[in-house]
C-alpha cells in the first residue's frame, strides 16, 4: 500500500532521511518508533506531500507520488487521513463543522450526505450528540476523537497517526489504542502510527519499524522487536540511558537524560 525506497531529505545541509526504506502492506498497522528529531513526522509529511523529498521513491497504492503536481496529489491526499499530534481543531467552528470541514471544502456532496457521514464518523469514535459543542468545551481525549472523526469522514484507505497518545492520560490512550485497532479490523484501513509509547506500539502494531540516523534499522513483528538483540533497538525500547545511542543525543522518550 505504501512503498518507500531510498528516501532522502535534508534541511539546511542536515540529513534527516538518509536512504530510508519502508513497506507498509495493505490492511496492516505499522508502528514507527525512534527518538525525537529522527524524522518520523518528516516521513509522514513526505507521504502526504507537505514536504517533498530530495531523492527517492514513494508509492501509494502503486502510484509514484514524489513528482506529482499539486492537483494530482490532492486526489491521493483524499485517500490519506493524517491525524496530527495536537488534533488541530478550528477553535471558531463547532464539532460538526470541524468534522465536516474537508467534506465541505473539497468534496462535492449534498448536505444530507455530509451530515450522515459526520454522524457516522463521530459514532465510530464513540461520540454522540456533540456536533454543536465548541472545541473549548471538549476534554483532551474528546478532541483527539473529534480529530480522528474528521479524518474518518473522508473514508480514507490510509490513516497516518502522529503521536496520537502524547498529551493524553493512560485511560484515554487505551481507548485510542482500541480505536486504532477497530479502524483496521472494521474499516480495513492501512495505518502508520508514530509513537514513543511502547505500550501502544505493542498493542496496536502488526509490525514495528525503528528509525535511527535516517534509516530503518529494524523492522519486524511485535515479538521480533520486543526480543530484538540489536543494541540500538534494545536501548530504545527499554529506555536505557547507556548504550550505542550517545549522550549528546540522549533525548529518549521525551526526557532529557542528565549527563554524568
Ligand atoms: N520544515 C522544516 N524545516 C527545517 N527543519 C525541519 C523541518 N521539519 C523538520 N525539520 C527538522 O527535521 C528533524 C526531524 O524532525 P521530525 O520529523 O519532526 O522529528 P520526529 O522524529 O521527532 O517527528 C528535526 O531536527 C527538525 O528540526
Ligand atoms: Mg514528530
């Protein structure tokens, strides 16, 4: 469904993606782990064309997208839902308007179809009768659900989640995990989930890929990664301060590890 070959991206001479390869099969949930700043969000933005790569290939559903013009790319984008970290709701619009935004702006649908899709998408994420609420009236967990509903109402084939459980409590995180699993099982979507949360990774993943120095250094089933003897993988998933990941880049799991 998504095939990435030899992808390169640098910013101001700093190599971020450095010949990265990644394959996501149709219907699978691929979790991406790796330290802050390693280029996980950059990869997701490359897939949706918010950032264009310096070199390499990205195929989405068999279509090479790296050289697509904006108008052609928009057709691909309609198939890909991107769930941003903060939720990114419009504060001046109510929940219904937020969820309907893309349908109203970019799709030629009648009002009843839009209303039905919005209600269906909200029901899928476990919310009912919230259309008239404003984002400021929602809890953090509800905001996440609404942002997921906004993506779901486009009926995408692919959903990309960027750190969906950052900033939410453990109970909300567990509910989000269940939702991600449901999206795969009920809707057969193909997903990439970027996360620092290893509980989440183990729960939702069909396979896990670890980024390091601009490449995928390990990619395997949950058990393969959990039991990996690769020193970098081992250090990361066990959150250890000492190992091949050096101290000057020792920002692991979002915590700065003090130098000795
Ligand atoms: N648009 C941009 N312009 C310049 N640098 C960027 C841009 N986007 C990301 N970067 C840099 O690329 C690196 C990787 O960022 P990112 O993909 O956000 O990391 P993460 O793995 O934490 O998601 C960071 O050093 C970041 O500062
Ligand atoms: Mg990121």
